[in-house]
C-alpha cells in the first residue's frame, strides 16, 4: 500500500470511531491484505485520533493470546492494538452503554512497564521482559463490535482498527508480583453477580509474559519501542461477554485483586 491508501483507510476508520457508524468493509483500494499493511494503517489511525477527543495512545492490547479467544474469533495468532488514555479508567469504571455499538468485556492480566523494551541485542522471551515490568494488575478490556459482520472482515482489517479495543479498567497495581506464579493464578468474571467465565494466567500463551515478549518483538521488528509508563493488556482468559444496559461486570484475579465496570 502507498501512503495515500494507508491514510485513506485510517481516515475511514477514524470517521467510524468518531461518529459511531458501523464498518462493512474497507474499499478494495485501501483494504489491508496482510498484517504489515494493517499495522501501518493502525499507526495512521492513532495519529488521526490523537487530534480528537481520543487523544494519545497510553497503552496497548493483545488479542487472541488464549485458545478460548482464538476459537471465539477463529484467528490463530496474536493481534495488537492501541488503547487511548481517554478510554482507560481505574478500578471502578463507568461506561455509557449507548456510546457503543455492541459493547463487550474481557478478563485480563495487565502490566505497566518501568523500563523500555527495545531490541537489547536479541529477541525477547518471557524471562527477558520480566525485568521491565514494574506493576501487574487485573484489567477489564472494553471491546466494541463496530462491524456489520466482523467474521467476514479478516484479521488485517480488525488489526487496523485496534482489534475491537474501546477502553479498559485497570485494577490497583501490584508491585511485588514476583511473589506470584502468574501462570497458575485464576481469573473470574461475574456479570450482575453471576459467574460467566474463568481461566488461568497460563492460558495466555503458556505464561502472560510470553504475550508481552511477542508484543515487544513485534515493536522491535517495526522499529518501535514499548516505553516506560505504558500499560499492556495481555489477553483475555475468558471468552468475550456482550453486556446490556445496566449490567455490572466484576473480575477477580487471584493475588492481583479486582476491577469492575458498569454500563448505565
């Protein structure tokens, strides 16, 4: 894709995000056919939205890092997106249901970096990224199905549009996370007090930090760096749950604590 095609796709996705219109398919002239093109469009989309109410990207999300989500979306590899600072809330989030087309929630483990993750002379793995992690926390990702039929779009278009991301709730940070076995801890989601799903940290690519390493390597390949202060949602241990107006969502991850989201 040339720069004009990339910007055209980003402009269309930006307009949809701003006016709430649904996305059918991007025109053939600017539809990404692979993930390389998709991430270039995503970069441009972030720049388009930076000048709007969305503002800057403060963190990142990784989708399809667990078998439950790969089966749900029929996509077999991780996919990354940006999370805007204006859409991130802390501990107890409130999101107006009418602001979304088809809003859903996911139960995640998140990290905040205390040091950059650059090339460091080689590829990252779960062990090498651990030293950059300052905090680990429970998180609810807010997702929005902004599409007429997302299953027909393919991964590149979904990646270009931040892979469903619409925000998050970050729980209280845990700084002594090294005392926890992050692969073994269990996470639970309840909607209106009823448990709707559970999973374990190890469901995320064997260990949550394996997902972080995947994202760090993707950034290095693209000439980018995950920066100190940024947060990363590492993937959902529970299948996406779509919520109705008035629902209250709670997650609880062993050793990390709770977060909640309400949708008045």
